[in-house]
C-alpha cells in the first residue's frame, strides 16, 4: 500500500490534529486534562479524536474536540488508516504506547507523528517523546516476588516510591506539552447536562434523597475486587446510619455480582418489615455510557474498586471512596491528587501494589480493608454528622 504524505505547515503549528485516544474508560477520563490543555494552546486547530466506538459517548459535546472518529475492535489497521487519510491531518498525537497506534498514524500518511518512545515503535514516529525523568512506572510483580514478600519478614502497608507527580494524569500532559500545551494539572471533567440527569432519573425511576453508588466489579481482574460480602455489609451499615438509597453499577459481566448485592439488600429490607427502608436500583449492564455518566452524577458518593467508573464518577462531580489493593492510588487515584472530595483506602500488604490480575497468595491487600473503615469514609463524604 502506498502511503501518501500530506504537507506540514511552515511553522509546524498544527492545522488539523489527530489525537489517537486510549482504549479504556478510566484512562480516557485521565486524558481529559491533556486534551483541554491542547485546546487552550491550539485554539484555532481542528482537533479530531480517534477513539474506540465503546467510548464515543464520553466525548459527546466535549469542548476540547471538534470531531470524533470511531473504530471497532475488529477493524484492521490498514482499513482504519485508509479512512484516516481522508482527514488530511498534518499532525498526530498518539496517546497509547502501542506499536499499532504508531502504525495507524504512519500508514495514514500523517507527516508529523508524536508519541512516547519505546515499545519498538520509535521508527514509526517523527517525534519520539522521552519519559519524564524520575517517574515511577507501573511495574507488575511476578507471582514469585509476591510470594517472597508475603512469606518474608516485611510488614506494613504498600510502598510504591511514587509521589503525586507520578500520577497518570501527568503522563498525558507531558505528551501534550510536545505541542506547546501547559503541563499543569487540571481536574478531569466530563459534563452531564441537567436534561441528561433528569432523563436517567425518569428512565430508571431513581429514588429521591441521598443516593450512594456501589461499584463492586473490576474488568481488569479479581485482584482489584473487594469481596461482595463486604460491599453488602458496608451498604447495610450505611443505610442504618444515613437512611440512603443505593444505585448498583457494573457492566454486563458484573450482572451476577450486582444481582447478588441487590438481592442481599432486598432481603434485609424484607426481614426488617419496612418495605420503604432500603431503595436499591440495579443498573448493571443496563446503561449506555452517557446514561452511566448521569447515573453516577445522581449519587452523592460512589463506593468503588479501582475501575473506569471510579474515574468517571469523580469526573462527573460525584464524591468517591476508592478501594485499592493490587494497584496504586498515587498513580491512578480518582480526580486530582490530594482532592479532599475523594478518599482512597488501601489494605495492609507488603506485596502491594503488584498490578496483577489475580492474587497468587491470600488476597490480603483487599481482605485487610475493614467494613467499618470503609463505611466511615463514605459517611464522611456523604456529610454524616
């Protein structure tokens, strides 16, 4: 396939910029500050975001982008590159680190191609951006390393060596700075309109009053999931304290887990004999992405594992209690680092964070998170006296 190359402007100031977006919800939310900084630095540039079709709703009406191009998971790189040629982009910013994204923008004939070096793809870029010096990367431990740490004399909580400057928000801001954007932090924001909020309340018959969101799943793997029984026990404790209702969140893969939680809370209601004591709405697998945004916005606090909806909840304006075991809140915590509207809790384990999908030992990082501590954190954010 011949590769057309479209001319650069004499000043290298992008006229038509393609931003190749990331593929996961939480990561996509964390790119929003970088995109807003790009818009600020390039007010006259036409910015097009290339994103997986499952994330298209996230960018509906977003002020940082002029156009969104979507692709399906099954679409090949050559097919996508052919479609991109029609955009006649003069600059591409590849946010993911994969070789495939480098191939996409190279085969599309985009003359200036910016992205992180490494992964064997530097030859596909015209401007390979080095990593920020001194930043702690997310390194997976081996199962053998975890067993050694757990079986050794090490005690105490997780040690990451990471600071607030290691947060993944800076990872994308650093890339945007290659096009003149300020690398200073902004809060991730996804706007939800009053009309969207009203529509989701009506469609799903959301109860009035104080609502707490429960998000017990985690697509990455079971190492990120606090046990369902503890979500249930925490919800019962919160209902007794706050007299709140609950919205249960999750994807299609989380429906059985969400049903387990909803039925347990419903059983408690039946035993109490007070049919109106606990209002529970199970939305797992039922919402579009925009509806998920609005339903999260309807909650005062969202109790969640470290997942995409955790980042989304913070970005739409809910308060978040995030539970961390195998991952690091210094690297991927909700919202802005240090934002008092959010609380992260993590367990006591010498092997954490391991970044593994499954725990090879006894899951002590999550098992050491106590129901009372989690309920207290949610109560504080909910305004409990």
